[in-house]
C-alpha cells in the first residue's frame, strides 16, 4: 500500500526531469534535423538544377569526392577544436601553477591543432587524386 501511495510522486519527479531534458535538448535537436533535411534537399536538387541550366559537369567533379573532402575538413576541424579546448584549459591550469612549463604545454596545444591540418591535407588528396 505504501508503494502505491508514493509512486505518483516519484513518477511526477521523473516526468518533470524528462520534460526539462526535452526542453533543453529540443531546440538543438530541431536545429540538427533541419540542417540534415536542408542539406539533403540541396544535395538531391543540385544535379537537376545544373542540368536545367544547360551546364555540364567538369571532369573529375565527383560530388561524392567533394562531400568526402568536406567531411574530412569539417570533422577534422571539430575534432581539433575539441582537442584544443581540452588541452588549452589544462594548459592554463598548469601554467598558472608552474610558469616554467609554458613551452612544453604550448607544444601539446599545437599538436592538437595539427588534427585540422591533417583533415585539410586529406581533403586536398581526395580532390587532387
């Protein structure tokens, strides 16, 4: 009998927590869905628009290669941003305590930035070859 009495309160708290979570993530998820749908529509309509305009596709202008190059640069840049954020915040803490390690810490932040450069190099390799 006690479990039945206290069950609605627990369910109410869980429901409120779930509603708060949905409110927090709802806008971001809506933005992601709209972005994916928009990119999909653009990707599907682009060849028809080019054909209607009477333009021909360049030699070597593979749309999948362009998409792969864009993903290489985009994902590499996002990864580099996350890595620089993590190592940069840790570096600030270390330099605040021991200023003499500034040079060594700066090297780690620079290595994290190299991820974006590797993505750019891969994109050039995809588009060039």
